[in-house]
C-alpha cells in the first residue's frame, strides 16, 4: 500500500525554527498566559507533563 501522506515536519530546517522564535510576541495574550501558569501549578506538584506544543519558553 502506498501512503499519500506527506510529512509536514519542518522543524529540522534551521530557518523554520528561527522564524517561529521571531514571532513570539505576536500572539495575543501570550505574556498573560505565561504569567498565570505558575499560579495554577499546585504547590505539592512533583512533576509537570510537557506535551510538546510550544517552543519551551513558558
């Protein structure tokens, strides 16, 4: 069976990741969202699951 799926993984291309890092501040309410993250982590949390949907800056 031949797959018609084309991979959309562009992250290995250096220009792609650098372009994404350059537009961080263009997302509405990003700073507010990042600021409230620590407030919502329980004090007794021993682990946090990062599901990998961002650039790791938060």
